[in-house]
C-alpha cells in the first residue's frame, strides 16, 4: 500500500471521528434541554392522587 493513500485514509478517519464527537455533544445538550423542559416539577402533577389500600 502506498504511503500517501494510507495518510489520506488516516486523515479521513480522524476527521470523521471528530465530526461524530462534535455532533454527539450537540445532541447531548439538546437532549438535556428537552429533558429539563419535560421534567415534572413538584406541584405540577396534573393527575389526581389515588388512594392506595
């Protein structure tokens, strides 16, 4: 295998890994924001309490 091709493949793989990491970080922050918005806070529960025997 010739060295320029191997170098190009290594650069493409490293760039792909960096892109995936950055996308994952962005998805993580948007997921955390969604979770904060949908979290049930004390006193905001709309379902009536049922008695348990």
